[in-house]
C-alpha cells in the first residue's frame, strides 16, 4: 500500500485516469459537440473545416491530465510499448506536423496536428495504465447498450427519438441529406444512434462487438458470459440496422479470427457456446431481416442493385470517383501531402465543379497519403499491417494469450473498415477506436513479452 500522502494522491489520479479512459470509450460514438470556431467553406461539409470539441475529447483530456498529475506526484518510468507501434505512431504524428509546410489550409492542419499529438499521449496512457480487460470490456458494453437502444428505436419508428439534447440528429427518411436506402419509391432510414452517420455507428458497434465477443469466448465465469451475451444480442441487431457493409464484414472477420483460433485448438465446448450465441443473435435479428429483406438484399447486389438502384449505384460511383480524384492530387503532392485534415479543401480547390460532396477518399491509406505525404502513408501502413503480420507469423505462440487474440481481431476489423471508408483516419470517433486499438495491442504484447522473459 502507498505509504506517503503524495503516493496516495498519485494513485488517486491513476484511478481517475482509468475512469476517464472508460468514459472516453462510452462516449466515442456520440456526435454531440461544441463549435470552438466556425470556419464555413461552402459547399464543404462544416465538420471538415470547423474547430470542434466532442464529448470524448473532453474525457480524453481529463484522462491525460489525471495521468500527468500522477506522474508529477510520483515519478516513474514511462513505457512506450513495442517499437513497431510507438515509433510508427510518432512518425505519423510528426508527418502530420510536417504537412503544415505545404498545407492548403494551415489553420485546419494545425488543429488536426494537435489532435494527433493528443492521441499519441492518449496511446501512452493506455500503454502505461490500462492493465485490466475490465477497463475496456465494461465501458464497451455500456457504449453498445446506449447506442443499440437508440438505433433500434430509430429503425422501428423510422424517425429520431427526440434526443437532440444529447446529440441525436433530427431524422426523417423523406428529407434530403439523411442516409436512407430505397426500394422502389420507398425511402428507408438507416440507424444513426447518437452518432454522425450510420457507417460510423456501424464501425463503432463492429469494433465493440469484437471486444465483447472475445470476452464471451474467453471469460470462464458463467454469470459474466450470460451478461455479455445479453449485450451482444441487441448490439448485433443494431449493427444489422446500420446497413453498413464494411462494418458487417469487419465484425465477421474479427469474430472469425477468434473462432478460427478456437477451432484450431479443438475447443469444442467453446465452439458449442459460440454456436448457441450465434443462433440467439439470428433469432433476435429474424423479424428485422424479414421486414427489411428488400433493403438487405440490395446491399448485396440482388436484382443488379449496384447498377439499377439509385442509392447503391451512387454509393459505388462516389467511392470510385473520389479515389481517382484524390489519387491525381496525391501524385502532384506526394512528398508532404496537402495538409493533415485538408483533403476536402484540396478537392474543392482542384475541382471547383464536382458532381458529389467534397470528402476524403474512402480508403484510409490513400487519405493518409493525400494529407501527410508518402512518409505519413508509410508509417500508417506499418501501423495497420505490422501487428497483424507479427500475430500471423507467431500465432502458435501468441494465440495462447487470449487478450492478444482479441487485440489482433480488433486490428483486423479496423483494417477492413479502412479499406472501404475513411472515418478511422479522419473522424474523431474513428480515430479514437483506431488509436485505442493500437494502444491495447501495444500494452498486451509488451506484457506478454515481459511475462515470457
């Protein structure tokens, strides 16, 4: 037990840092924000150019402040974790700052460079202070319970729930700008929860569900298994109702990695438990699948929807057009990029007449390259790929560690989302999930190596 008042106060701040970390996880999907400084640049979406403070930002700053006070009160060695993570993460952060040199919107790049610096310190806080899985699993469970309840309610009523005070959009499927699916003349509202977009909610639910699924698989206490299952079942329904294909694929891939490890270990008791959970989730989703079958099938090109359905066809065309347009700009600004966070501005300047909304390309590696140049893209590529390569080539040894398997599954999920969307690179909620995933991988791998040594 700490002997001096100074040590006890330091421990108090450590606990505070962990509590605020948990609160950050709970608040990650929330779109409620404070506009610090409005910077209109029509027709670019204001969130791309305004200086904003989100609810998870506030919790993150509190996490960092508590951790800093604990270090001041009781000096101790700060661990950086495995070099392949922290060196690449530091390099990516510095590349963001270097992109200021040729940024097409210097104040905006400065704002995002500060954000990346804060996330780097947040990563260090995770590596040094988040040791127990409970600090992740419990807040993740609270997060998905809140978001799932709102998402299911929105889909059932086909409108918002009147929760604008805590950040919910006003939603009506007949309004332009609201994310919908179409079947004939009917416009069907996708579930937003309390997030900015159904794809963002889908990603948050997918990442959270991978963590909860890992907890369900590896937790040995029956009571906790049942509680975890009771959270997973409605969350799987909410994930379905976002109609986010990338989130669906990300969740399935992360889950299959865990299932594959258990199958390779011939752990049939756990596999049976997984089958029962999957059946329960399918039962819960059944009424919604029946109700929404025309929209679900359209997401998989049923009836040649990718060519015939206006929404599906437009989504694919948008992604391809943005990719080609962004790639042309990157070729001409490959060294330092157009500036961290400035890709929508660069697209507007380069293409004053544009057939769609200005936004980053829906591929995180290209978005990173466009904004931070070849050096930033290289560090980002290492961060996305190296942990999974380490896990793959050392899987016989590492798969014995349940937390490492869970972290690898989360990183695989974020990688897959990054192949189809940009929010793990450019949006606050996506960045928090991505940097948290790197932090969890780093701390678990470091602890594993230390235990083996």
